[in-house]
């Protein structure tokens, strides 16, 4: 990587940190948002389910980065984010919060594939795992720094206090992208034929299997993600600042997972790294209810759970960028559909299961979904040799048909 690309990696990581803080802050403060709005916890979980279902549709906008260029995809993501958070800043309510969260996931659906494709165009596959892991550190930093800062704002000024700050940051994001990302991109030639790209992607068994890894593992992660704040609050009576501290512990776990990707994933190979991460996440999910009878045990269990998941999913991203190199943004859009649908299923299942059967059942079902992700990885590896030939044939057929 040259110096300019490294600088852009650092700046984009900070911009994603802003987007991810909005996305992640709801989980530890689920009860706080519910009380502030005068609704029960189930209403907020349904809002999150709607957000993630909407997110499953949002990636169909992501091929904009293949059609019109990576820069426009990033700018569209920043603008969408700013509109959403401004709605709550102007008029705080459950309705505007729903709008902000839905537009927030759309902004990630536009922004994330564009930046993953942007750096995929510029960084060789042999080093791409480390490059994308740097941008993914924004995910863990959202819990390490973003959520605690949001917690301080909420504790002092109320549940809606972060949104005016997000609106100002959103305007700044748009300006930075406009200035930093060049209009003319010599590393990529935009292509108008989005319909052909989707045909190619959907004809690729390796691409579908790789996206399935994202889907099933996201169900597992979201089931714990949505409930951990409620579980800690119910079990140990943790308040806003303590929950923010627990979120920081989880953020450090994810940061450690991303650091492991930088250190070893490119060396041992992406599929093997994904397999190790899934195996570790299954073990952590099964252990979590049994070692979580004390605050320290619960935080250790959550640390292991989030570390293994983050290591797995960040190792999966560069693998997905190379499944269909000629349609990287579209492939990453399919991956985001997997994430979004998985999270929606996790949101829908988690509160229902927790309220009726407890945290042990939540954790065991999460482990079962990770086993499905392992099977998807095995299918991807089995088809990886024949898949490209099938895709190449289908691409030629589709282009002649049009």
C-alpha cells in the first residue's frame, strides 16, 4: 500500500466509527431508550427487527458503487445517515427514532460496500485481510469509545442527546469524502449493467455459501448482542455508566479480534481463519451462561464471544471480495443482505426466547446457528473450484442475451 492509501484507510475508519456508533448504541441502552420513549422493551426490539429487515433491502442500492463509482456510494451513505439522525434531532419520538435507525442501516449498506470495493481495487488479495481489518476496527471502536461517550450524553441530557451531535458529524463526513476521494478513479471502470452482475452473483454457489456464513453467524451474534445489556441489568443491576463500561469491554474484545486478523489471517488463509473463528464462537456461546454467574465471569464470557465472532467475520470479508472480483461492490451487497437478514432473525428470536426460556437457551441456539455457518463454509470450499467456471459461462450467456 502506498502512503495515500494508508491515509485514506485511517480517515475512512474514523468515518465508519461514526456510522457504527449510531448502529451499536441501541443495544446496551435498550431499556433506557424504551423508558425515555414510554414504551416497553419489545417495542424497541421490533424497531430493530424492522431496521434490519429494511437493511436486507438496502444492499440492492449498494451496486451504485459498481455502476457510478465508489465515491458516489460513499457520499450517498453519508447523506442518508445525516438525514436520518437530523429527524430525531429536530423531533425526538419513536417514529423519528425508527426513521433514523432505518436510514442509518441504509447508510451502512451504501457506504460499507463502496469502501470495501474501493480498497479491494487498490490492495492485493494477499494483504487485503489486513487492510479491511483496519477499517473494521471502527466497529470495535464504536463500543470502546463511541458507546461510552453516548452513555455520558444520555445520562446528562436524555436519550435523544446524541442525535444533534450525529447530525453535525454527518455533515462533516460528507465534506471529508468529497475532498478526499477522487472523482476520477483509475483503479476501477464503472459498469452500468447491474442486472448482469446480480445474475452472476446469484449463479455463484461460492458467493451464496459465503453470504450464508454472514447470515447464520449474524443470527447467533445478534441474539446475544440484543440481550446482553438486559441480561447484565437483570442479573447484576448494572446502570447506564456500568453498561457503557461493559460495552467498552466488548469493544476491546472485537478490537483484539481485528488485530488477530491483521497479524495472522493472511498468513494462514481466509477459509481456515473463518473456521477457527466459528469454532471459537460456538465454544464461547456454550460457556457463556455457565461462567456468567458473576459480573467478572459474564464479562470474560462476552469478551471471548465477541473476540471469536469478530475474528471470524473480518476474516470472511476479504474472502467475499475475491469471490466475484468483477462485481466486488455487488458481492459485498449480497454479504450485507446476509448480515441484515441474520440480524433481523436474531432480533425477532432473542427477546422472545429470553423472556420465556432464559439466557441459557439463547446461548445454545446461538451456537446452533454457528454450526449452520460452519456447514456453509464447508459447502463454499467444496464448490470453490467449479464455481468460477459456472459463473464465467453464465456471464457470457447473460451478456449475449442482453
